[in-house]
């Protein structure tokens, strides 16, 4: 029969926790930069279009 002991997670070491936080913010910055670049590309494409609704 399997043991019904509850698994208790061990605390994360401080240096490992710093790496996790740094990685989290690095991924967040990459996503933010990608979204800003995508917005700038979209804005320039919209700006370059001719306005066909006002003839």
C-alpha cells in the first residue's frame, strides 16, 4: 500500500529565489519589448495607408 504521508516542499534557497525573480522579470521585459515593437510596426502601417473613407 502507498504511504499517505503528505509531501512538504522545502524552502527555496535565497540565491535560487533571486534567479527565479530575475528570470521572471527578464521574461516580462522581453514580452513588453515585443509588444511595443509590434505596436510601432502596426502604427506605421496604419499611418501609411490612404484614407479612402473621405472621397
